[in-house]
């Protein structure tokens, strides 16, 4: 029999992940000591190892790996994410993460984010947990219910965690290079970060330049890094004209360069410039564009 910590060390799976898989999918059935401590059996370790292998070696989501495990054992599912309404199953983690952040509790916030990534894949976690939390933080700040330091702490904590994911996803050198930025003056880069991680998860080499990027410095990067796509996000309409002027110039200098534009500033169709090398993408169009 193995303690939770010992099983974690042997398998290379964080304890928080093992507990998340236990609570959500029922994949292990620990016994307990007289003192109430969990003990895992060889069967439990075998199941956890199977799940880890399916995720890491075959690229399955945890829910898919669990389904495969259940099929291999010919047992009915103990838990199913599909049994819960989609608009409700994330609420607990959204509430928990929000409270962690406005209490300036970075340790608990990190634990909550770890738990979310253990239960759901990256895109589910981002869309249904992280984005709603950031929207709530923004709304509560505008309403005067939380302070500026609380808002800054929440945003920076989440951006720190998202940035760290760039080290996790491997790069496929056969895919084109994308330079991602917000133009000078634009500081809202959540959408840009989301799209960049969407690409990076699929092996694309994304050069994430971030918010408030000087346009005059981009030519050297395009040439030296062999950039094929530019991804730019703008929420404030004031910064669109200068960006479009730069795109016109860059199109002449680099005829094969393609531009992917998104953000609230382009929501109105009449503000969009029509060019063959420019695409305007909303989040629900990313998948179709990528596979086109």
C-alpha cells in the first residue's frame, strides 16, 4: 500500500491532480488507516499510470483517458462531466479562484488553478474558469466593490500562470512562426494571450511580444525570426488606424506575410479593412481557421 505522497513521487503526478481525478472521475479507491490517511493499492497506481501515459504519450484529455480506462476494465463510468450542466459545473472553481485572488492569497490561487487544470483541459479551464474570473474582477472593480490593488493582483497572478504555460507546450519546427502583440498604447492582452496559447498548444512557435509593442521595431523581428503570421489584438479603437497603416507598409515589404486580427475594436464590420492577407477572427472561429 502507498500513501498519497509516495504514489505521487513514484508516478510523477502531483497530489492535487490525483485527488482531482479521484473526486471527479472515481478512478481510484483508496483505503484508510486508523488515523484516516488514504492508502493506494497497486491497482490504484496502475490506473493512475495508465491515465498519465494516455495523456502524455497519446495526447488524450483526462476525460478521454478515463473513458478508455473504463472501457478497458468494462466498468460503467463512475462520474461523467457530461452529466453536469455546462454552465454550472465550473461555478465552484470560478467562485473559489475569485475569492483567493481578492484575498491576495497567491498560494491558494495557484492551488485552485492547478486543480482546474487537473480536472479540465487548458481550453476549458481558460474559457470557463479563468476568463469569467477576470471578467468578474473587472466588473467588481468598476462597481467599486474591490480596490485597484486587488484588481492588479488578480490580473497579474493569472497572467503569470498563463505565461508559464508557454514552457509546457512543445514547438513543431515544421509549423510557421507567429509574432503576437498588441500595438503601442494597447495594454489589454488577455485575448492575445488566449489565441497565442491556442496556437502554442498545437505546436506553433509563437513569439509573444505582449502589450504596448512599438510597431517600428517589428521589421527586424519579422526578418530575423522568419515570421509568417502576425497576430494582433486591439480593444481600443484609437489604436486601429496606426496599426492598419503599419500593416499596409508591412504588406508591401513582406508580400507573403499574413495578418490575424482580433479584439473588441474590430467588432464593427465597417471598421475593418478588406485585404486578401488580413483575417479577422473571433474566438469561435479559431478552430475552423486553423484547420482550413
